């Protein structure tokens, strides 16, 4: 089983899903300066 982080964004009445894995940086409309990778979130850093 692969670990992943899923971010949902409300766009025009529907949720759009973006999946992040490994060292891919997570982007957020709400937290524009977020500098975490999926691996860091899953490791609890």
C-alpha cells in the first residue's frame, strides 16, 4: 500500500482532488507559503 496525502479544494461547487506522494511539495490555496512534502506529513514532522 502506498502512502499518500490527498488535498481537496472546493471549486465551482465541487471538490477537486490532488494527490501527493513522496518528496512532492504540497500546494495549498489557503496556506500559500506551505513548504511540506507528502513524506514529511506522513512521517509526522
